[in-house]
C-alpha cells in the first residue's frame, strides 16, 4: 500500500465523522466521502498532497454532497448555509477541529449499530472507519464486489431507518456501545486470523486492519481500559502469525511453532498495553484473554508454559460468562497443568453441553490429551472424527496429518 | 459462512421441465429470477449456475497418459444436479431457509415442486485472483 493510500485510509473516519456530524445523513455523507477519496487518490500522486489534506477532503466531499442531495434535504442544507453566510467547508472545518474525537467515536458507534447484522457491522466498519474500498472488503471476504456493495447499501439503509445520526448519549450508554464496537473489531481480527492463508501480500489483511482501527480507537478513548486490553490481545496473538502457518498455508500448532519467529516487538507492545489496562481498569474478558496470550508468548516451550496460571485465568474468564470455548480452553489448560486425564475429565463434562458437545474442537482437544497420555489408538480415532467435522480446510488437513503420523505406516 | 445449495432434479433422461407448458415454464423461470433478485438484494448471493441436463453430461477421468477419457452415457442416478447457488449467510438456518424457498419453485399447474436441495458448508474458497 502506497503512502497516499495509507494517508487516505487514516483520514477517512475523520472526514466522514465531521460530515455526518454536520449533515446527519450517513448514507449520503458516506457516498460523498468515497467520491472525495477517489478524487484524492487520482490527483494527489501527481499534484502532491495538499497542506491540509483533511480540509481538502472535507471541501471536496461537501461539494459532492451538495451536488447529490436533492429535494427537501438540499433545501434544508441551503438554508443552513445561507443563514450562516460562511462557506460550508469553513463551518465544517471549525467543527471538525473541535469535535474530532467525538465525531470519530460516534462513527464507530454508528457502524456497529445493534440494528445491523454482524456481517454488516464488519463491512461498514471496514469501509467507514477503516477507509477500505468496497472492492478491497469484497476481496478480503472472497465475495463478488456487487454482493459486498449490496450488503453495504443495505447496512446504510438500516442506519437511515434507525435514525441515521449521532445521538447525544450519556457516558454509561457510551460505554455499552463501546462494548459493541470492541466485539466487531474482535470479529474482524478473528476473521483475518483464522482465514490467513497464502497470498497475504495482495489480499487485504484483516488482522492488521483490525489492529490499526483498534489502535486509532485506543487513541481516542485513552481512558477505556478494555480498548487497550483488546489491542493487547490482538498484538499478543498476531505476534505469532509468521510461525503459525507453513510454506503452503498449513496450520502449525502452538507446540510445534518456531518460537524464534514470534514478533518480539509486538509482544513487548502488547504486554505493556496489557499492564496499563490492568493497572487502570478491571480484568475484563479481553484483558484475561490477553493475559493468557501473554503467558504463551513468554514461554520458551509448551512444557515450560505457566499452565497453572492459565487455568486460573480461564476460571476468571468463565466468571464473566459461561462461554463454551472458554470452558474448552480451561479443560485443555487443566490437562497440561495437572495430568492429561484431569483435562479429559473436564472435556467429558463439556461433551454434554449442547452448544459445543459435538464441536470438532472438543474431539481435537481430547485427541491431543490422549496423545500426551500415550493412548495413541484412541487419539488417532478422535483426530479423524474431529477432521470429519472440521469446517476449515487447513484445520482438517492438520488433524488428518496428526492422525496419520500417529497411526504410522500401514 | 458460505453454503453451497445444490438443487437436485429427478434423474433418468432429459429434465422433465422440457415437456412443461409455456405457462408453467414461465412461472418457474419468473420464480427463479425473483429468488436470485432477492438474494442479490440481501447481499447474500456469491454465485450460482443452472446446469444442462443429464443427457448432455459427461463423466471424465484421466487415462494412462493423463489424457481425458469421457464417458458418453451418464450412469443412472435417482437425482441429478440441476443447478446451484453459493450464498454467504450469518447462520446455517438462513441457508436452510433459502433452500426451502428455492424448493418452492412452481412446477406444472403452479404446484410447488419441492425439489430437494443439498446444503453443504463451504470449507475453503478458491480465490479466482490467485
């Protein structure tokens, strides 16, 4: 990505936030900003980046907006402009400078509006906050551009129906909305993390985008410790990325990863953020998950990992809500901290949970613990059973290979 | 989550649809167009295709030197893949709902055909752009 492209991505939410604050119609503002971005991408490389790129974009987007809006809205807009006797871009520029933080934050809230489906929240956040083009988002999710365009336009319609404007919310409501935003950013990160295979050079890297957008959010709400904790979780997880997949995209599990390939700078940054988050806030779900990731990152090997501490962190995580995936992590950690059979007993208890009992990861975890206990025949059978139900190809291949290796030559 | 919705038509010889009246055919095609439009509007349609009938199908495998060997006669099957959709939806239930919708495509006399659709989760996308 060239420097103009990066600059435009970073400026997108600041420009859009300012416009929505002033003109309210999110969908129309979004279209106008997109056009301004296209114009900038075309003109700036040749003419140079203007002295105040944000003001340039706001000016062009406002012009597009006034061209676009017809009927009542246009009349209202003209009235507002006439009454003030000040050019629109100057009005908005003053407002943008004063409210940059609030405008951008409100934009996050709007894109993660509870009325939207999760996939729409993700798409809209990547576009309006992340500044990605529709084509880039479509490619990241491997759907046709027209499909993604339609999803975005429906999302904007939903926002319009839901009021389409920034509302004045009190601090408690703001924090609740922040929870929605963090969930969406977490989903974007996971999408990138679990789907990361092959040509990362050309495909939009969702994990990195999630980190960038979360980093920006952390800058706007430095007092929110959960944002720091989520950013820490992302960094501490993503630090292992290079070691996580082999040359042909195959999955490399934690116990076989080359730990010298973990990104020490990311681990360092993530650890510091986590310490800040814990020092200033409570230990929420993101902080606990980040702490678990940090323990893995610090450990020289799988056996030299502080498993008892990880068990304790999963227990604390379960106090925040009965999440079956946290129970699974807890059972595995127990199997590592105590004996494989302690873990297997915990997994047996989990098997009766209808939400997760038949999930392939439960069988995969059981297979791992059986392998550690030396019960190889049973392990092979469970690896294969897990492979049958895996929904991602790299995961299925990994499970089959693991089974084949234990089963030996026939 | 992406799902492949495979619509099966009764097998054995040409599609029955070939012998339908003009009116029935038109109602059927209008239904399918409407369904595709709906999926387009919801932003869920990834792709799809209607396929030619079993009488034109070939079975292909590699010969000794890797050359294609085609088998002209398709083995008798109870059902035959008539077409498919790939949809990107939030839940498996939504994929079943779309499949049920497609299954209601009208046949002769406007009666729903209730063709069976096989619904399979897509495990891996092959990126056409490499």
